[in-house]
């Protein structure tokens, strides 16, 4: 059953937000031309033995697939999505559970396609004249100088 069918029957989706490292990328397109990527990724977690790294199958479609493909192999990022658990009968009396991380959004934190591009910068020259330089503004209002009282002057001489 698909997750949408399971949700309509009252089952809950297992939401997942985790940092993964992309190990492999396979790309394809659906009949409408939307990009689909799938492959293997790794994630780290703590167990009684300390830090453990495990692998997980993933798939992504649309904008998330474009983000994963642009990040490239060996890139790390935050994957937001859900776990799709498929149960397969082994014909030997037990059932295997295959877990796939379905990525709805992928935010790369490091990319594998990092290159160094040397740049040169010219020194910044000072302003040509004092007219272009900015003047400091007095941060203290004039009301504070008169101890909180407003100056009362004769306003009858103001021409407007």
C-alpha cells in the first residue's frame, strides 16, 4: 500500500528530519518530465557502542530531487520527509521490512563540488571630497538637553 492509502485508513506517517550524506545518486524522469533521484545515503546516530553510521535508501522527486542532484555525491544536507516502510514476504516464513527515506525537502550543508577560485580585490579608495562624506547625527534629542521640557517660543513670527 502507498503511504497516501495508509494515511486515509488512519495510519500515521513516520516523519523524519535528519542530516544525511549522499553516497550514490541515480537520476530519472517521470512521464511528465519531473526529475526523480534515488540512491543510498548515510546518517549517524548514537548507540550503546558510541557513534554509529548506517546507510539508508532514499528517493526524492521535483525540487528536492534537483537539490540532491545539484549537491552531488558525498554532499551532506538536512533531509526532511518521511520513512516509507515496505513489507516483503521472503517465502521462508518471515517478512522483511525495507525502509526508504522519501525526501520532500533537501537543504545542502556541504557540497561535494567545492572549488577554489582565486580573486583579486582592489583597495578601496577614500572619498574624493568632504561633500560626499556622511555627517554624524547628534543621537541626543534637544528635549533631553532642556531636562524634558519643550522650549516655548513665540511662534507668531513663523511665516507659514
